[in-house]
């Protein structure tokens, strides 16, 4: 009961913040995306992180200092990613620091490529101990882009599929000690279109939820613009991809909020209309990487580096800097309309609830009141004799 009341309260505050407060205010972020390290033990065809020259990543002391920024007092959820986040030698001490210094933290989610089975088992076990002690919900997402040899081919690692299976097995054993969710994440690109049904069947058979992420191309973070021509969907793929978007875009029940995103992708890819899915990175989420760079979102350029300042609130200074806010407005008008990122949109759709209700009623995304009135007028004109 306590849990349900907490979620309802969260929803009401979220709806109020997204629809009213955000109109004239910059919301303090409640979610953080943390690139814990750029080290990576994979060789994925869609990403260049593994090719990056190693750079000096932030020390524990630097993390400790950053966490003194009052900005972290509002954070409730942290998504940890990499590189392969679990390869960071400071992974567990940093998580301890986060838990100790962020009073409202109630959810930690981590992404892993699933290759270093024993390391994953050990580190996840330590994380579970921390989470259990501090009443924090934990979840892990393991990457799986294809079945058998296909995964090996896409990730460039011998025996990749079997390594992932072994890690999932270990994680399932850990689930018996402390309940947490395991999700499998698959990148949608030219090479994985043939794997869609196989991955869905695998998910059903193994009773592990699976989600897709459409490949994006950026000159920041994954730095993969040079890969675009090799992995972007081909014309032959389009039909299959649209079919998938359409299927995922049909709400299975009233709680299937993520269907809004997929229906939106269907319209975006089929009719080249702008994205209408709200994004938390425009409201109350931001990212920091292991080098101290702060980003409004990882698809776009950073807004500064916390190591460049002696301020006691380096993250807040960057986040609320009017010049950076102007850049965020630029992202909103120039980059978001064509962005296919699904990163954490579920909450944003729930808070901007009118869009999802519109989808439930009409089966189409919401493009704003003036657009839909214009459409209605056209229908009426056509219907008149
Ligand atoms: S996609 Fe992830 S696992 Fe693959 S190379 Fe990039 S950071 Fe590493
Ligand atoms: S560019 Fe994409 S990820 Fe970044 S804020 Fe816009 S929609 Fe969100």
C-alpha cells in the first residue's frame, strides 16, 4: 500500500512539474545518467567507444567532491552505463558514495554487455548488498543483439552469445537472494532486423523482458557517425522495421505507456513527421561522464566540465547557466524532432499524460492542439457535400 501511495504521489508531482512548473522554471533534475567509465571489453560494430584512447577518469575523491553539489539532493534514480560500467575499478566505491550522498536515491539501474561473467556476478552481488541495506530498487540490462553467432559478429567478441548466457544464468541465481529485474536490450540496426523475431522468441522462452533501442548516430559519446552507412536500415529493411514499430505501438493494455514511443517512431519513419515523444532530458534528467563532462543528454554535446571550476556547486552552475539553457532550447527545436532515442521516456510519457490518452483514443500520436484542430476542420470540409 505504501508503495502504491508513493507512486501515485510521484505521478501527481510529475504531471504538475512537466505540465505547469516547467513552463516558467528550470526543473531540478530527478534522474541522472552516469557514464561510469569509457573502458570497454567489447568491439561493437555500432559504437566507437572501445576505440577511444584511454583518458584519466575521475578519482573517488573527485566524485566525492562533486556529490557535495546541492543538485544531487533531488536525484531519485540513477542509470549507470559505460563503456562497460562494471569494468570501472571504482565501480562499487562510487555506488557506495552515491548511496551515501544522495538522500532521495531509490532506484539504480545498470547496463552491461554481459561478457565478464565472474566480474559481473561479483560486482552485482556487492551492489545488491548495498541496495538491500538502503532499500534501493536495483535492475540490470544486458545487451543481446542476436542469437548465437550473430551476437558474436555484431559485438566482435569470440563466444559472445555463450558469455552473455552464462552471465544471465549467474544473475538469475543472484535473484534468489534479493529480487531485482533483469532486462535484455537489443539495438535495432540493419544487421539485427533479421534477428527481431528470434530475440522476441528468446525473451518469451527465457521469461526475461526484452526491449529494443533504435540505433542513433552522434558525433558525441558513442561517436559513431562514420558507421552510419554500414548499419543504417536499408530500403529492404524498412517494411520489417515499420511492422515492428506498428506492433509495439499498439497498447497491449492501459499501462503499456511505452507503446506511445513506438507509435511515434512509426509515424516518424513512415511519414517523416517530427518526434512527439516527450524526453526527460528536456525536463529533469541529465548526464555526467567519467571525465567530468556534463551533458543535458548524451546524444548532444556537453555543456562543460566540472573539473574546470573550483565552485562548490559545479554541476548546478553548468546545469542552470542561462547560456547552457539556451543550448538546451536549441536541442529542443533543432535535434529532438529527429531523435529516435528511447532513453527513459516511459516516465516522461506518463507525466505528459495527454499524449498517451490521445493515443489510446485515436491510435495516433499527439502533435499539439492547433495541428489536430486543423486536421478536424479538413475532415469536416471533406465530409460536407
Ligand atoms: S556499445 Fe557498449 S559495449 Fe559496445 S563498444 Fe560501445 S560501450 Fe562498449
Ligand atoms: S536529442 Fe533526443 S535524447 Fe536529447 S533531449 Fe532531444 S529527444 Fe532527448
